[in-house]
């Protein structure tokens, strides 16, 4: 009987010590059904490109109406519509600044993208862009027939391509093509369509390539060593 009382007394002491009774604080229990996970707030950093202002030359006229921007310069006129995540503002100094309208991850992505697109508009109508291609291969050549680019690329027939409006094409020494204009997107699309007819192959490098393009070459099949 005495041993059972002693065991019960020791158990009560250990239980009170574990629950904090001997240390002067109480431990509260939480039902398992009420336990949840804390949501972590994702902080979106501001884009280093997006926060930079865009300087507008004196020869360029800017018109901002809501989410639409119209840019007019000596080379042409372009426009751009912004998504709801970003907005464009014209400062008192005349520069343009693209800002985020909301603090979301998509807004952070759109911020840098549309700042670059806006800068392309301003540079395009004031200075213009160009894309240079080179024809590599025996008999490969290019000529102009008015607004038609004629390419001889080893096919049984010449390739004839209509030059879009707003784009100028110049052929130098029959093997170099210069595509220029004020719309960077249209210039890149037309240059890519020219290259698509005969992409450069990796063994001899024959084909149509960009002037600054580096072709990774492969070795051909080597003869059997004796």
C-alpha cells in the first residue's frame, strides 16, 4: 500500500514538472483540428530595368491616353497598349516612366518588359534599327527587284519575298542583306523569315545566318584509320 502511494506521488510530481506546474507557468493545449500553416508573404522586388526613366528626344512627340501610348518621330509612328498591371506616365522633364499599378509577381514581370518595349518605340521612331544577315555558300546570292527580295539558296527555283511596308532592305555584294526600319519587332520577324529558308548547317556553315551569329561547328565523319 505504501509503495503504491509513493509511486502515485512520484508520477504526479513528474507530470506537474513536465507541464510547468513547478516553474510557475501553465501550458495550454490546442486541438489538432485547429492547427494550420502560416502563409508566407512573397515580396516582389522592383525591376532594375523597369524603374529606369526613358529619355525622349526633342524630335519625338508623345501622347498618353489611359493605357495607350502613341509615339511619333521623324522615321514613323508607333503605338503600344499596356496591361492593367502597369501604367505609363509622362514626367515634367519630358521623360517617360513605366510604373507598377499593383504589387504582384506578374506586375513585376510586366514592369521590365514594357519598359523595354517603350524604349524600343522611342528609339525606333528617332534613330531606327537594323538587322544584318549573311549568305554563306557557293552560288548563294540575293538581289532586289523593286519591293521584292530574290534569294538563290540552292533550290531548283529562286525564293521571292515581298518586303513589308515600313521596312527597307539593302543588298551588299550579293551576299549581305541589311534589314532596317523603325519597328524592331517587324524587322526581327522579317529577318527571321529570311533565315528560315536556309538555316546554317553545322558542318560547313552553309546557309543564311545573322552577321554576329556564331555557328557551333561539328566534325564530319573521319575516314577509317589504317
